[in-house]
C-alpha cells in the first residue's frame, strides 16, 4: 500500500516540517510506503527566499534591490543562509519527498499512483496564506480510485471567505473522509458539504516522544539553564511575558528573533535544524511562546510553559489546551502575571487526556485507510439545483414521457432542465436516468486500452482537420457501409448543434473543433430508429453525450459505434453568441464559419496556431489563436460550464468504443514522427473490441504508431478542469460589458504587452 501526503512541506517553519514528518512516520508504522508530494507553490516558497524582491518593480530596480539584499544577507544576515540550508536538508533528506512540483498542472501531468492520498495537516485551506484557492490541497490529482483523506486540515480563520464558498463546495466533494484540526471548522464546513467531518489532533501528537528522539540532535545549549522563547511574528505580548519570566526566574533566554532583543539572553536568532529544535525544547527550563507547535512539543517533552494566544489564530491553541486540561496556561492579558505555583502541570493527567484524544484520531485514520469507502453517489441537479451537478446533456428532456421538461438558458448561457409541475406525472424517470455520477456497466478487458499516434495519409484532408484527420477516415468508412454519422456543426445562425448525416458533404461540416456547448436537439430518437432498422451509426461527441446516449438506448447495439472526443470542457453558447455578434458588428458582415483550429501556419507550432473567421461577404480574418480573446478565455477555463469542473468522464474513464483527440506532447515521445508530420497527429485510444474492429477498417488510410496511455495522456486532458476565480468574475460581468473588452480584461497578458492579433483580412 502506497500513500502520498500533500501539505506545506516546504515551509521553513519547525511546526510545518515536523507535522509532515509525524504523518509520514505514523503511516510508516502501519507498514505503508509513504511519499511527500513536494508541492512548492511560490506563495509559500517566496516567504523564505533569501533575496526576494517585488516583481512589480522595474527590472533595473529589481536588480539593484537583489544585489543589495545579496550583500546584506552574506555580510550581516548569514544566519538566514544557514537557516535555509538546515530546513532544505530536512525537507529533502528526513522527509521522503518526490521531485518538486510548482503547479497543479505539473502534478496532474505525472501519473502519480497512490492507494491513499492525504491532504494535511496545516493551514492548507487558508486562501490568505496561499493567495487564492489551490485545488491541489483538495487532492485534485492522482488516480481516481485512490482513497482521498483530509487529515487535520485547517482554514486558519473563523469564517469561510464569501467568494470562495463555491470552491469549497466543489472540491470537498473529492474526499472520501474529511477531518479538520479545529472544532470551529466542523461548524463552518457543515454549510458547504453534507459529508461527515471529524475533528482530530495535530499529526505531531500521533507520535510518542521516542519517535522524535530518533531524529533529535543535541543543541549547543544542552546542559545550560534557559527559557526558550519562540515567536510567530513580532508579538509584543510574547516579548513582555518572556521578559517578566526571565526576571522572575533569573534565567537567560534563547529565542528565534534578532539578537539583542532581551536584556538577559543566552542566544538570539535560533535557526538550527528541526532535529535541534526538538532538543532546545527538551532542555529548556521554561517555554514562552505564541506558537502552536512549540506548545505541542512542550507538552510532548513535559515542560513548564506559558502560551500567548496568536492574534490571528487563537482557536487551535484554545482547543489544544482545553484537551490537555491546561487552559490556564493560555495567558491573554500579560499585564497580570499568574503565580507560578498555579501553573504546575500534572503530566500524568495530561498524558492520559492526550492519549484518549489520540485514540479518536487513530480510529478516524484506521477507518479512512482500511474501512469501507462511503458511497460517492451525489444527488443530481433535478434534486439539488446545484449547477455543478449537471452536464447539460438534455437526457432528462428526451426521456420524459409527457414532455414536461424544457431546457432553459441561465444568465451564463448554459441550459438546465426545468420541470413543468402541471405536466409532470412523477414517474421519476428523469432522476433515475440522470447521467450525473450514474454508474454504467462496462466490460473491462486487459487487452484495452490500445493507444496509437496516427495521421491521415491524404495531406489535403489533414489540412482541413483539427488534428490527425481520424474523424474523416471514420465517417468515410461508415458512409461506405450505407450508415449514418452524428457530429457537431454550426447551423445558419452559427449555433453549434448535433446533427445526423448520410453523405460526405454534410459530414464535412462536422470536421473541425467547435469550442462551444452544443445541443443534441432530440436527435437520440432518430438515432434509435436507425439502429432498430439495422443501420450502422457512428456517434461522435463529448464523453457526457456518449454516456447520455448509452443510458437513453438502455442496451448495446452491434451497429452503433461510439467515438468520444477528448474534451477540455464546453464554453458558454451565450459568450460565443456575443462574440460572433461583436465580430459581425466590427466587420459589418455575417459570420458563416469560425475555424478554431486553422492550419495555415501548421499544427505542431502551438504559438503560431491560428483562428480563421469567414464572413458572408467573402472576407476571411485570421488571428493567432493565443491572442484571440474567446479562445484564450476557453483555454484558461473562464467560460466553461460548471459541470465541466466536476466531470468524472475524463482520462481513461470514458464509455466509448474509441477516443480521439490531438496527440499533444508527441514531440517528446516520437520526435521523428512529430518532425516529419507537421499538419496534425491524433491520439487514438481503443477501448473495446468493437473500437478495435473500427480501427482495423480505417488503418490502411493512416500512418500510425503504437504508443501507451502514459505517453498519450502525459500532456493530454485526463482530469476535470480546475475552477478559476476569474471564471466567476468574468461571468458576473457578461451582461454589462462589450464582450471582446470583457474577455480581454481577463486574458492574462502582462500589462503593457502589445499583441499582434490580426494576421490577415482578405477577400476571396
């Protein structure tokens, strides 16, 4: 059994690294192979940089500041260099860390295979610390069948930030088991999830003292009498209490702030290794701190101590000392010095209390690791009206026997089912058949999937296809069998919709990517009729539409071929409609085609990929895709359907006979093929025997090479798209601002960067 832990492992903070060590060692004691996922976000790492400067400054100013800081650190603050070395040694040697990851995308790109994923402990859900919501800390990566557990995760606040509530609702769904560090968090999260929430102790309290003794390194202060003072931030209350204690006990102070802070100090700037931090706690005569973890280790090593509540995060200290029966050691008013005899600690009682508390936490972990995983079935949109719980597939509308359901567009431009209560006969078919999280039986075989890189041999076909021209090969084969083909086209109003064709001219309209949500328009009934008559039907579409069709048909047909397109998510039809209107007003002509993946500059050159817009008056406007505001908003996940951020049909979980898409990353796995073929290369993933038969029938028209899932999906879409704060900000403004200006506002180009957008504007 293998486990991966993700938390603030890279923070140069004694509590942060020791809580990771504790979780690592506890899991190892269960016989579990443990890795710490070395997620090093800049929001944490920048805090501990030696020469950190603001990127907003001019380049010359940044260079001057960096030089100044370099000189300062190397002359008068060398302790900071030593401190960094000490922590990095612990992180990379005592912790069993993976290679460094700097973004969620980098983690998702690697095929991390764990039986158990654990998020926490620490304030990993505190958006103030992480400067925004980080889905990685909600385990938005890894194999889908891994157990997902939060252990002692913390918000670090007494309330949920209003603008992130929708994020917490969505990403808490990832977990099979949820535990938090503070009692107050249980109440906060009840409003955003219906999953059980358990309060547990900090991981550092899962281990006995001897586990820390195993790594402890004696400090130079061993054998000396001192008070150890540990500050989080510059806290006057902690300073005042420590100074009083020093005078009262006539003991010098060792502390972690700048030297010369106290009149009677043995040493300042304590920055030794975490293993030595344990020793400085063990050997202290008394401890004064506003640090939670310093308090924890005072308890573990049975020291006399006083804790000053941290000004921003007092709750966890209060909880800890209440559990230990030592609430009187939390001193808020430092002007009133308690009598020392009132602060004597019966550690026999404390130990008993902490062991009892540990028992509940171990019970939680044992159940999360070895127990039965709760059913992940979630209520669908028809019950919850939660927009994350609907893919917009229209199956409920099609399956209703009395036509009581219509699809109604919301303010974002996405359609959701609305039930006419007067027509409804309460048969329950809509809820019973909703595809959201519905399990569909699928035969699995060790022979599949098979992965190929392929491209159509005819270069003219290739140039008019989005990627490798595989769809053209497929529809030509089906048409040769007198069959029918279903795909997505634009209608006369430039609205994307599914349609059925039985000839090449109409099938050509299905070619090319349409990055916008498309309506199925009641086509399933016609598909079923054709199948019942023995006609072959090739259905190509998004994975959710594949699942909806299979559910609608409710049986397998030998003459039905299901081919899913690797899907990034579907953008808002409303935003696309407004963008088309903007183009028509700008160029004073009706748009008749919008080619998202034009190959004028080739396929492999991503930075030169183009978008071509064709107008009724014969003009064509070509633009670099990376500068097109609609395309950029799509790729940045700003205009996608909410359900796309909660999709379970990605990667290797599709229900089609075959999966096709671009073979992104081909240059790193088949460089010679990539170099030779610059007009498009597809990935083909064959999932079933029927899919393999289909491939064999078209293979003579293709140049193809065997690959594997890891190569094919390393740079391809294999998990639900992540939520972005800009997604909600943009959509809230969609009715109030001219659409191109609104999209450009969020396009993430550096301030002042001027992009050459339009390549050509020509008549044909």
